[in-house]
C-alpha cells in the first residue's frame, strides 16, 4: 500500500485485539534478576508472594520462559470496551514541525482512566475475582492507576482501597471523585490508618507523601485484611506483560501498512507503558530479527535510568516489600515539590533495567518546562491535551523529528501517548501562568538516596 | 450480516466521514420562522446579520432550501483529527439492565473539547478565517463550546475571546485552563468589560450569570471590535447544519449492519446535539420514507420544550440579538442555582421548535438526581464517565430499555452520548456525597419569564 494511503488513525478490527500477551523475558538472554526476600536476601519463592499477590499473578511475575500467555476471555471482552486504541499518524505535527520524519503515536488515553493503566488493572482485578477475593488495595500517584483499578474492580464487583499520594490527593480532588464514582475508597497517604503510615508521619511530619510510602500502606492493609491482596500498576513483570497489548497492537497496525519504525520512544516512570510499547519490537531485537533505536524518557527531577544505580533496592519506602534489582534512586528518594504529574517512582522495572544495562535501549531525561512546551504545541496541532507523563515522550519525539529536519532524514518515529491531561490542569495552569520551574537534583541529594540502599551480596 | 456480528464499536473508515452536511430545513414543509430585527420586528435581511456573523455563515443560517451543503476541504481535514466518532453497541449496559432492547450510542466525547461542539467550532472558525477576520467572540456555559472554539481558533491562528458564565468559571477553573492552553482569553460573565455586562451587574448585583448574559457580552465585543465576529455553539440553524455529521455518521454505521432504530434520544439544551443526531432520520420521516420515535430530553429545571411557550423571543438577556421563534422560558430565565452542567439556555433551536410544534418529535424532562443515577450506572458498566448533559439522554434510554424488559419488546434504541464528564466532578462529588438536589420551577416562576417576552404581531 502506498505511504500516502495511511489514514490519520489506524484502528485495528475488534477481532485483531491480541488474544495473547507477549512476555519479553522469554527472549532475554540475561533474565531480570529475581526478587529477594527483604529479610533473608534469598530469591523469593512463589509461596512467599501469595500473601501479597494473587496466585496466577505470582506465576506471571516469575514466568521468564513462556513467550506468550493467553488472555482470558473475560479480559478480552473488557478490552473491547475501549480497545483497540488508535495508532495515529501525526500528520498535523509533522506539518507544524516541517520535518521529513514520519511520526506515529499509539494513543491510550481514550478511556475514562485516561491512560494505558486499564490494560493491567482489568487483568489484575480479573485474577483477584477468580481467586475468590473480596477486594484489592493499591497506591496511586498521579491518579491514572487508581482510576483504572476502580473501573476494573467496579466491573468485577470487587472492593477497591486506594492509597493516594497526599500531594496528588490535594491537587487532584477530581481524580478522587472519579474513583469514588466507580465505588472505590480513597485515602491520602501517608495516613494514620496503617502502622507504616503512622511511622512515616512521625519521622517526616508534614510530608506530602511518595509512591513508595503509599505502596507500603497498601501492602500492609492487603496482608492484614482477610480476602484482600495488593496490586500494583507499574514496575512489576506482570504489569509489563499485560501492557504488551500496546506494543502488539502498534506493531500489527504498522505491519498492515508495511511501516517499520526507526525510533521508538516512551516515557518511563516505573516502566509500564514503555515496557508494553516496546515489547514486541524488543523481542525482534533480542531474536536478531530486526533493529530499533529505543529511547526511555524520564524527568530530570526523577532520573532513575540516567543517574540511578543498578542495584537491589526496596520497592517501597516502608521496606516491607521484596527487593528488586533495578535502576534506582533509593527507596527514600522523593522528587522535589515542584515536580508535576507522575513518573515519580524511585526505581524502574527490573526487566527494563536489565535491557538498559545490556545496552539494548537508551535513556534520556528532560526538564518539565520543556516538556510542557512540547505538550502545548502538541495539543494545539494534534488536538489532544496530553498528560504530563506522556509529554516527556512527545518532547523527545519532537526533538528527534527536528533533528531529521536538519539532516533531511525521513526517519519513522513511534511514540507512546499514554494518556490525557484533563486532571492535570493545575500543572498546565502553572505553565500558562509562566510560573512552572525546573529542578535537577544535585549529586549530594542523590547520594542520600543511594546511602539507603540495602547491602546485598 | 447477522446481528451478533455487530462489534462493540463501529468505526467508519476515514473516507466515509461525510463530505456534505445535511440541511433538514430543506425537507421541512413548515419552515422555521425567520429571525426578526429586535427593533423593527421585521424579518432580518442577510446584510443586517453581517456585523454579527461571517457572511458564509449568514448564508447557511438563512438557507432553508438546499438539502446538502459541501464541507470545505480544510474542515474535512480537521474532522480527520477526531472523526469518525464511534457508534457503540451498549452490550454491557444491555446485559446490566437485562433488557431485550438493543442500545446504540454515538459517542462524541473522544476529543479534548470533550463533546460534539468541535464539529461546529471548526466550521465557524474556518469561515471566519476565510473572511480574513482577526478573531471571534463567544460565550460558554458548561465550557465544552468554549474549549472547542479555542481548539478551532488555535488551529486557524484566530484570536478567541470567551465569555464564560460566572458560576461555571468559578466551578470549573480547569476548563478555563484548557481554553488558555489553546491560547484563548476567558472572562467571567457578567463582566465590567462590556456595557451590557455593567448594566446587568447593576440590575442584579452578585448574579452568577447566565448564557443569555454571556451572549450579550460576546455580541457587544464582536460588533464593537474591528475584525471580529460572534460565533455561537448551539440554537442556530448553521450549528444544526454542522452537527448533522453526528447523525449522518450514525446512520451510515447503522446502515452497514442493516439496523434501523425504533427510538432516537438526545439531550436538548439549545438543540445542537439533538438536531445533529436526528437530522438524517428526521429527513426520512419528513419525506415519508421511514418513521422513528424521536425524544428530546431536557432538565426539569430548564424545561423549554415541555413547559415553555412557542413564541418569538430574544436570544440573549441583553436583548441586543435578533428575535427567534422558539420554545422559550423567556430571555430573563435563569435555572436554579443547584442546576449542574449545561442545558441551561432559556430557548431552543427554531428548527427543532418547529418540528416539535408539528408533532414530529416528543420531549420529556428529567430531574438531575435521576440523571446522575443513570450516569453512574452507565459509567460503571460502559466504562465512560458521561457529561451531565449527555446523561439526560442516558436516563431516558435506560428507562425505555427497562420498558422493553417489561413488555419483552426488542426495540432498537439510539442515543447521543455527547461528551465526557471529566470537568464536571464538582457535580459528581455532590452526587457521591448524597447532597445533590432537584428543583422544578413553579408555574409562578415560569410566568415571570413569560412576562418578559416581546410583543410580536
């Protein structure tokens, strides 16, 4: 098919929604390092994870051999509610940039959670329901994950308890109301409802919270409440597995038109979107079938890939969770107060960390004012007001497209537009008012986080 | 094609986006009454409208003979940014209601304006640009129209001045920020920036504003500022014309599967969505080719169809606009303070008013608590958090589907889901907290509005 026949939006047919998730770990020569017991520092056995996670999710978490895992019928049905998501050819943006680059983005924001998070939320809720649980607990930062989980739990009739990072809870009351509309209870974290929350509040009175704190609280409640388990929206292997639908759909849509991306770009907080978007492409790369330049984009204020250490670390601030080997800033790291939006987790998916360590992908960091400049430009020409998180990817996609303008190269760029910014207008207001600031942590500040890393042999 | 082959979401191809708008007035035996000069009460000539509207839009406003009007290439291109919109088969809702009814909805909310308003905004901005104007002025209530116009003006590089009903401006600061992100200026109305605004503030100190006031202000600024014209997001014939894309796409999607709706339902404030959704179906009805039951749904707190008078009235509170013959509550009518969301205009599209008067459609009114109950149910099972306005149509669609459950009839219901409720969380919060109230104006209250109707022979 000739290139100019490519529509603005490529929608797959409903029956082309993936029926299996792709597990990139199966194709990795160097597998991600195993989770460790936080006390003994020995690799965790499945049974040790059962008090925290559903059994089937534990199996997915530990499975690094099966390349494809069937998507249960119930989840496939739910996916039809909002998938396939469109792969959009950014003709308007290309024109505005006057670039010979061809830009595509996979838009995951056309659902009420406002992001890709629903892809894993529905899977985790399904397995919880199947195991006969009463409910699940979780944390949420920017709020997309909490909203997605609320929607998924409402669908399966599960109770949903969300611990929301206090600064987001206060800045985003409307996110809270969406979750409540879907029947979830929302508690600002750190809270006095948990032991770990009370401890953190005592040590850091007036703290505005962090994802690490909220995780500790949610895990405590899950493990102490009969019939509950904990679920997490990023970082974990199982989440990347579920999110592979993003990449599988993107690849199927591009394949239809014989298009092969040169560069694939995704924002990276814990890695859920990036890991999902790149997975089938990375699989080809790992199997030596194709090559792609893959770029992770993170905030300069929370630079786990670009300035973190590749080491075992706690997944949470309360140090009750397993240890994971990952690029990390230390579980005590909290981004500066001026940091808007998500992408604020101290660590990074073990799978992506290993791939990055092995030189299979790049990483770069960007400052938030530059990110919002790109967001505004994008909104005005492509018509979608992007989430701050997604706008990190936009920033680098625009920069790569502008490089093509200089060199005259007709590169094909694919990036992940994870979501919409409708609940991020406080941040946009700061940008509109010209009072948004940037912050890059000093080496000394980062060292404090590294000092808290556990000693693992 | 067999019924069970109908997918959850029917997307037309990009090349199936309508290339002509359909003008239902061409098929009406009784044409809508002409606009009158507010001073002389004589039918307005095109020239008299040129200081307010662009010339081509005046032509569209007055054209009641051409059934099809070409959509300019530039507008077709823009439509590709967010159209075709999906026609969704509400399988999840049908199952939750346990109804034999087949429910479809045309979802217009998947764009950053959050509603169908963009369909007319881009057309009006295009003609303004084509006429060489510098900018446009408008009013906005709930905010969708203002956002849509901001997006459209940003696309064509036009200045955009929005007068936003004060109560919405205060309750929806984030809507304002979206408009600012697209480069618009937003002023709460009534304001001291206009003569009419100052007059209204003097007469009603502390008023929270109304659409009628905001229209007066926007018209004043447009007519007094060189290179500006006024644009309106509803009520006008030209708006219904542009919005016919909703109905044309809906009908094309249903025709593909051989489906013919029995009942068509739309919410009605000024009539932009309803008029657009029903237009090709109404055309068939007018030409005697098919029959449909068509239901307009309005808030019980602003019941222009069901309790208004069919009379000539001012389109604005300041009485500077032309007179239109319509179902109206009087230009001084302001819905009670507890009324959430849009659908708060005192009048109704002349075209729809005539169709209703001629018995070609029905109207019903619903109270807002019942509306939000339907909205919550819909959000939980269909996964889309609906706008309060759209939820009026959901309420009646659900009620009709429940009637089918009682009678066992397998009716096919089509309704318009005009938009999303992401900026309406103050209202949802009231509902979630159980403090939402209903209000039905008394006959005496309505009489006050009727007393202000102009005397037209």
